[in-house]
């Protein structure tokens, strides 16, 4: 991946997030981890990815603390990849990506699956950006301001 | 970018979103467009990116309907890049990336800038995944279910 050069961007929280997770495969691995996958072979089967590429991506995700290696849940000698709290906190990013895809990447009525609340079985609410007062905000209602 | 091969993934809304925007530079261009940049030279200066790479990314973003070419706002002969509605609807993704970066990619107290509500000057609320009832949901509270 070509790297940014501008110093200005190094100070941007969006840029720093993308440094950690901003490539297609890393995000697909994270998605699969949220779906419950934990083993190298599971990720490989799901993503159809060459072993060396998957190895590199997993190592990077462990290195930046998004995944951690843990003993296998079945007591075998294998080790598994589990999301850390830092990784679990990526959940709103995945939900936002999913919801945009539902709207724009499928024909109406063709979305094949939904993220639902287990308890009610109903799809989760659409993510909305809100002010502290609860008012809905679109991008025109907001701006980036330097720390005082 | 290496492409996925699994058919299963082609049906995933997350994967389809990432097909459109899932590389570092595309998301940085979209970020800059949200910050108000519209001209080739502005993106280039901000991102420190080779002209040919920027040209390719902009063409892709126009091709998938996230940006559109419009007459220059100052009446000159230039054309500018503007976010379409499809592009503006990426806002929650950018906000989610920013908020995760604020938490995990800076030392406490070192976040250099904030996304604020223009009206109140207060930072926007943290994005939260919620059930239709309004209950907060984490990833364990949810699952992906096929369309009935």
C-alpha cells in the first residue's frame, strides 16, 4: 500500500484508523472475526486468500492489538485469533459499511442478509450522527475544529 | 488490490462497500471531499499523492457515483469534484473511523481536532449501534441472518 507523506494527515484520526485497518483484506478478516471465525483455516476458506497474504494480514492485526492469539476453545493445541476490546470497538465501522452497502450496492429487495438484534430478530437501527442534544446531523451541519 | 474469489463474499454488504471504497487513498480523498476540497490540486496538495495515482482514484470514485464532476464554483473553466448523495451517505463510515482513531490512535489528551456540531460547537455524539427499541447493542447482541 502506498503510504501518505503529508504531515498534516498524520494528525487526522481518520488517517490513523486507516493506517491500522485501511485495506480490503484486513477489513474482511475483521468482518469474519465478528461473524465468529477464529481459526486460520476458517479465514482462509471464507476469503479464498493465499496463505502468505493471510499470514501477513493476521500478523499486522495482532501487531496493532486488534486481534490476539489465544488457546483454542476446544482445548486442542491450536491457537485461535480473537478480537480484543480494541478490535470489538471497530463494530460501528463495520455496521456503517454494511448499511451503506445495503443501500447502494444491491438492487431494491435484493439485500441477501441483515444484521439483527438477537433478542427481537429485528434489523438494527440505521446509524445516525447526532449532536449532544440528540439532533440528527448531516455532514453540512458539522466541521472539524482544532483542539482548543 | 488483490480481489476476493469467494462467491459467498459477493453477497455480503460489507464486501460490496469495500469494493467501492476499500482502499486507503480512496477513503482519504472522500475525507478531504467532506472537508470541502473540490479541485484536483487541493487533493494533491493535501495527500501528497502522485498525479497518476490520484487521477485513477478520482476516476474510480466518479465511475461508481460517489463523486461527480461539476462546473467550477467560481465560474472558471475548471471542473471540480463534488460528493453525490451516494457519497454524502458515506458520512457515518467516516465518523466511525474518526471516533475509533480518537480512542485508539492517540495518547489521552492528544487528539488534535474534533468533529463538532457547527451550531453548538460541541463534539458530535459517539456512534452507537441500537435496536429498534433504542437499546444499545454490542456485537455479541447481534447476528447476521439471511433474508426470509
